[in-house]
C-alpha cells in the first residue's frame, strides 16, 4: 500500500473523528446509481478464458454493500408479516448473530447469511417499500429462506420494480464502468494503473486487513482500533464502493460458462455466482472480472450482498 506518514494519518484521523456525528447521521444505507446508456460490453474480458457479449437493460445498483443496520431493520419488520430467515445475520466478520446493531457494526456489511436468505430478504424489502417482489415460485412470492427447494426453483421477474440481487452481468458492468468506457477486468474495481498496490486503495483485502470494515472506507488512513465512517473512502469510477474486497457478494446466476444466449445465466445449476473477493484469504481473487461459485446453502463471515433493481 502507498506509504503515508504518521503525521498525515493523525491529521486525517482527526478530521474524520470531527466529522463523525455528521457522517453517521447523513449516511443513507440505500443510495442507488442508475445505468441507462452504453449498456453493451464483453463480460469476462481480460480475466476469463471465455467471454460473451452482453447488452443490458437499464438498472440501478446500491453504492454500498447491504449494511447490518438495513438488514436487521428489514428482517425485524418482515418476520412480523410472515417472512422467515434461516440465518439471522451479523454485523461484519465479528458481530453477534441476530443482535441489534451497535455503534461498532451499524455500517458493517451483513454476513453469515446464505444466498437463500438474501433473495427472500430482497422480497421483504420490496414489499415493505411498496414495490413488487421479484422472486416467485409457482406464482407465489417466496418468503421462507428455509424452503430451499422453492428458492432454488424460483424465477426472477426482471420487469418488476422490486429489489433483487444483481445478475452477474450487471455486477461486472457496475464494477468495470468508467466515465468514458470500461476498465480492464484484470484490475481491482476502481484501479487505474497496473500497479497492484494501487488496488489496495479501493479494496479491503487479506493484504491490508484481517476483518471487515464499515462500507465505503477502503483507502482511508487510520490507526488500529479507530472508528471509520461509511462512504469516506474511495469509490470506483461509477461511484460504487467495495466492489472489490470487504465481503464477497452474491449474484443471481447459476455458475456456468458464459454464453451469448442467456443474459441471466442458465435456468438450473448446482452453485450460484459470487463476485468481488473479500478481506479473507479464502477469497483472494479481487479483480472486477474474477468469479466464484458457492453452494447457496453456504454462509461465512466474509460473504454478503448488495441490492439492485430494474430501471425503466
């Protein structure tokens, strides 16, 4: 990582501490970035042995990974109207499972949930916000993440206005989009040069941390144990934070080689796609074009997600 003198760290730390109450009170856990034009690109370019052309429909994606505060508040309300979650989640890598958010983890990404929990939670958020839920099975909105058979067989209505997981193609597009085109797929999201150390300014990885951090704080100089405030770090060129690093993020798609026929991946499969890498040494591939596959039952303290929705 770039060397920053101790005096600079102390000065910047003081600034962030002074702005702390403002940063916390003004932070919005949902802040969408919308893409409506220049929606054609090559998925897997510069990073995969196989690629495919993609032309997306307009969509919006959250600037931040889903925070524990947002997850918890929606889960509490959703359970009162009939939703069920197999895993209650926790704040970041070290939070207490199912506990109310604290000053330490309110802006940490939610972890220890699986893919099923994430899609059911997206339906709950949609319903609570007066939007049409995207995920259904046999025409019924899925509301129970423990019913894994229904979740595996559910379909996504890409035309409705509800919240959902991004497709893999949407996720990579958002990770690579710049003001004038696209960055290479073999760079950390937001990275400009080929200098590997520059990537550490945009991502919390096993090289610069041993845990999760508040969303949007990658690249912020601080002293160990000091509080950092969300959205004070470095975003990628599209204004999105933590597209590489912090926690790996669930996508909708079943994992399979790319083809040009199916914009949203195959209709059946064994493992779902996750993207972006994380702070953990188990997910050290952080490039914007890197991809992982996981059993949708798996949950770890380095796995989370961000929300997306169609934009018409």
